[in-house]
C-alpha cells in the first residue's frame, strides 16, 4: 500500500487498501541464488489448499494458474475462494452464477465490486475464467474495508469475530506491520491493524470450513496462509488435517511458516519505504 502521510491516523486509514499486510521484510540470505531458480510445477496433496502469493508478482500468478489448471484437469472441482472479493458481494456473486447464461470473468469482477477495488485484475481474471468454465462455486474470502475499520475501532467481538487471540500472535502481527510500514507506526496503531488482519484470517478460515466437503482453493497473500499467524491457525483440527498452506515467495524471503513453500524471482518494484524518506534537497 502507498501512504501519502505518516501520521498514525493516516496510516490506520490507509490499511483499508485491499493489499494484505506484508509479513516479512526481504533480506539477502545465504542460499538466495538457489532460491531464485525456476520453481518446479506445483502439485497439491490435500483437498483444501491455502495458496499464497505476492500480489503483483507475475511469475507467481503464472505458476499458480498452471497448478490450478492441472488440478481441474485431474478431476477436482473445488470452490475457488478469493481474497480479492469482499464478503458483502457474495449474494450478488451467487445470483450471477445462478443465471441461465453465466457471466464472463469481467462481468463477475464487476458484480463483485472490482471497479472500485485496487487489485490488478489481469492477474486474477484467468482463475475466475477457469472457475466459470468448470462451473465451480466462487466464494468471497475477504472482509470489507468498512468492517475492518469497525474492527479496528470496536474490537473483534463487536463484528462477530473470535476475540480470543493469543497475545504472542497479536504481537507478532503488530511487529510485522510496524516493520512493513518502515517504522512510522506506533505499536498501539499496529495492534489495531493486527486485529483487522486477524478478522480477515478468521473469515478466510470460515470460508474454507464452509466448503471443506467439496474442496477449496483459496487464493490469498502469503501473510494470510502462514501457519503460525494466518488463516490455518483458525481452522478446526479436522479441517486443518485436510489442508495444506503453500507459500509462494520471492527469492530471499526468510518466512518459513508454511506447510511447504516455493520461490520465484522477485518482481521489480519501487522500494515501499521511499514514501517515508525525506525528499532529497536539490
């Protein structure tokens, strides 16, 4: 996310952006060169797949799309659950899917609020098109910005989420949020933002539980599929046993809290901390 101001209130408001909080700071590590090698094809071993991503990484989307195509070619018919769709649009999505003439991918994206969200839809359109071709259920797996602001203000319970969050989990999220915002956040603001992250993770877990009988492919940022602080943490034991959390990481990312992970090269992008640095004087 890009912030134009650095006050705590401005930073908190910017959390409403749809991009999930980055939970790791990339660093050069021994073995980076090996990690940058082309990723092997993804093959899934469980019916409930929580599949991570760095949202703007084109190589990762290509890798994951091939894995989705292979999964469908093998006969699986899972629900496609998308972080990119907020749950308030689920009734509209369901109505569109029930139409005699189903929508195409662009029409469904529009029905699901895509015109007002900041996602790079060229990356997600192919997944949605495949789901429509195979007539898969499509589930919104995110919580709306309005709801997240309520969670930050009033807490988890007020919005129907589980408030029993272990302190180490909440503090770990808050510290990661502080790091990803280049140190401009105070801990109190980061903890409120961490509650919003927990709400998203809990709802993603609910979506997986709801569709567990037929199988699920959840597409979400790597932070959401982490086994220590993400959605897998909120699955029931029985559902967790049938799931796998797959991190799809950029080379050099030290995060290892997944059932397994693969690496792709990093996507070139500006340093996100540039927005927080004083402009150089001429």
